[in-house]
């Protein structure tokens, strides 16, 4: 009996001593910096493909010519690029509060909306079905648990969280093979998705040096180093040059 208690005590001391020190939660000081930029596309991208939705007659939207969304560009500016801070001393030093707001992933006319999105570890992803048909939502992560779940018409939202940072997690629908979305999960709020004019903005960065990375589903990854001083608003543009692909590794 005495030995058992002693062993338990020893074990608890060992376990406690091996806990990593808790990082402080970052609280804004008013000195934060901002990153803005444009994602450019040089060269002729592959054409998006026609989607045959006849297998599910409830899918096609009469105002929408169904096409894949792999390349959405406008006058050499590229949308749906995930832009994120990949590394930096401040990211190692602090925890960043998880927003209480949910991130929405809708399913409408048998597309995921938006096509590319980001959220923080532990933040709610609220998945809606706005269609008169059923979907089967199926993320295929590498570092997080995989799941798939049917969502019938008028079903309540699925609310999910991710436990670990991972860029990017593909999401598919087992019912409609053309449906694709990509989710970037991070331990901090410093990410954005380029809009239809290729623009992005990341606010609230503590001054410091960072690795800023971008990802596109066909054109891969690029990254640069940026040093931000107090209150700075810095421009950081990227170009995916299809004739000279450059970096494609994460
Ligand atoms: Cu579906």
C-alpha cells in the first residue's frame, strides 16, 4: 500500500515537472502592424473545367454555368490564395485568443462557399446545407482526425473544430465528386484569402520578423521574410509566374 502511494506520488511529480511552461496570451498594445498585398498571376492558366451535375438534378443553378474553381483570376490578379504567417518569434512566444465567432462553410448549388477559408485551432467551423439535396462532408487532413458526415436537406449545421494547425486541409463531398474546399488551420489569427482582385490584408501583427507564405491549390507555395516595425503598414506582393514556377514547396 505504502509503495503504491509512493509510486503514484513520484509519477505525479515527474508528470508535473515535464509540463511545458504555459505561453502568455497576446494582448494588443496599439503598436501592431499591418500587411497588405496583391497576388499576381503571370502566364496562361489552365482553363476551369465544365462540371456535369446531371447525376443530381437538384444541383444546377440556372444562373450558374457549373465549372471547377481551380483558377479564379481577373486581369492577372489571382483569387483564392491562402496568405498566412508561417513562422516568427512572436508566434512561438505567445498564444493568440481564439475568436468566439464561427467560420461559415456553406453548401449552395452543390458548391462549397467559400472555396478557400481559414480559421484558428479550436475555433468553430459551422457547415451549412442550403441545398434541397444531401451532402456528405469529408475533410481529408494529414495531422487532424479524418471524418465524414452526411448532411441532409434542412439538417442543422455541423459544428466542428480542428485540434492542430494544418495548411491546407482539403474538404470534399462524397456525394458530389466535384465539390472541393480548402481550409487553413492556424494557431493564430494572421491569415487571409485573396479576393477577386487578388488583394489581401492581415492586421494586428505584433512588430517582429516573420515568414509570410502563400498557397494556391494548383500553383503551390511561396514564402518571403518580412520585418515589421511598430505601427507599420507594409506591402507584400507575390507573383505566380507560370512560365517560371519557382518555389512550390511548403
Ligand atoms: Cu455534396
